[in-house]
């Protein structure tokens, strides 16, 4: 029975990964913060028809975080495989220090603890944000160069430097693999992260932005991470994008799944800049972090297309079609208990 260690197990990716590993019979130890909520993991376990109490009893929980290296050193002893899914995702203003601390320092600590424990495989869930953007073919892949002089989001920078920590570990003898998922969709709480779009779509979306990026099913990410470990493929990163989709088309697919009208009004850069300014003003008055920033604007204004040919070729990997992901996620949201639909309108 394989001994695995997971971070971020109460999040979307980590939750799906944990349940899939449990169903495969792995012996799992999971790192969780003292104040962590198990609400999302409970919903994910229900999605897989796994009784949550049964799942919870089967996992060895260790309470702490990736910034506590002393705790990590002890927690990872005896571990064969590490899946590092924990991280901070934010494009909001004023989050740079938190992003670098959580994503870079936290990953460095995980790498050092894994080296000390003699881990056989360290799998890191990164992001397409860590990739380069200067592609001659128009498709961004694992080898696309990254122009360091060009401005990027703080989140992009944090994931790039986190990957450097993983490659440092590889240079010191740690077998590693990296997944670079696009925007992650799939069954989970609709009031968190990228799934917020389903929250909004349930009410109808009048606007769309002239942007394009890559999307992937969370179940595929978990399946790919497990397969990389099973096949012992190390030393590479793998883009995880099922389909590249224009923002307008994505919103149309999601609103259609909820029986709502598709967006018809294009939100240009001028309108987006006004939205960023209003968000910053509200942040100043309320003292709460702004949810929109120049980083948000930059990410929206750059249409990008990605290629997942490497993982398709090396693993004979078949991605879940985007339409299927959206339909499954919308159905999951619709079937949530009423108390879980806090901000999801079914009208």
C-alpha cells in the first residue's frame, strides 16, 4: 500500500485527488490548517459516492501548514509520494507578499522536507500562469520561453519561482513532476475560486470580455497526477488544458446549462478599467482587499492558447470535453442542498 502525503486536501484539486487516491487504496496522510473547513471535501466525497465519515476516518490528518518546516520534517517521514496541491490563488491588489510566502516559501519547505524524508516522487500542481508567453506558433506549451523583463501578475511570478524551488529539489536528487493546469472547473463549492463563474452564471451574465484561455476538468488533474506517479515519469512539466475557449463562448455554455440567456454585451478595456477603479475605491472605504487589480486586467486582456500535446503523447491522455465538464458542474451545483446554495440563484 503506497504511503502518500497531500497538501491542499480541503481545496478543489487536493480534494478530488485525495478521494481518487482513497478509492485506489493508498495510505494517505493529509496536511490541513487548524482552521480549515471540510465543507468542500465533504461535497467532493459525496460526488464520488464515498461516505465522508468513512473517508475522514481512513485519512491520517496532520495539522499545520507549509510554512512550518519543523512540522513538515516530522510529518513527511516514511512518505513515499508527495502531492503538493496547496497554494494561494489571487489576482487582487496587495497580495504579493502573501503569494510569495505561501507559494514560494511553502513549496521550498515542502521540497526540503521531501529531500530529507527520501521521497520517491514529488508531484507539484502549478499553473499555466508559470509558463512563458512568447510563442512563435501561437500555442503556449512547456517549452515556451518566459520573458523576465515583461510585466506579469504577482500570482504568475509566485508560481514561476515555486517551480524553481521544485527544480532545485530535482537538482539535489528529488524525483519530481509538475502539472500546469489551465483554469480549473469541476464539482466543488461554487462560491470559491474559478467556480465562482457558475455562481454568477446561475443568475445570468450580461457581459463578456474579449479574452481567451485554457480550461481543464479538476478530475483530469487528479487522474494525471496519479498516473505520472504510477508510471514513475519524472523530470518534466505537463500543460493540462482540455480546450482553449473564448470568454464569450464559455459564458454561453455555462448560462445555457443553467437555462439562462448568454451574454451579449462586450465589456471593453475602458469599462474594465472603471471596474478596477471602483473596486479599489470600495477597498479603501471598507478596508477589505480589492478583488480587481491591474493584474486582473492584464490577465483578461491577453488572449492565450495552450497545447497539452506532451501529456497526450506520453500518457495517451484523454481529456474530459469542456462541454461535459460544464454540464457535470452545473448539475452538481443545481443539486446542492439549499443551505449550500448561499449565493447561487435558481430563479
